[in-house]
């Protein structure tokens, strides 16, 4: 697990917690934020593959 993976894990937990506990941001914004983070995680992980195997 890289430092980027660790940071994404913390941020995902924070987004989930703030979406559940507070009325603002709405649920849809929380879902959009999570999907954006997952997409960013995917792009970074695919980008790192050539570095790990090259």
C-alpha cells in the first residue's frame, strides 16, 4: 500500500462519515465525491503499472 492509497482510504472514510452525519453535503454529492475518488484511484493505479513492471 502506497502513501497515495493510504490518503485515499482516509479521504473516503471522511467523505462517508460527513455524508452520513451532516445534512450538508447531500447524499448525491457524497456519492459523486466517492465515484471521483475511485476513478482517481483507478487512473493512478493503472498509471503505476508500467513503473512497477518496467
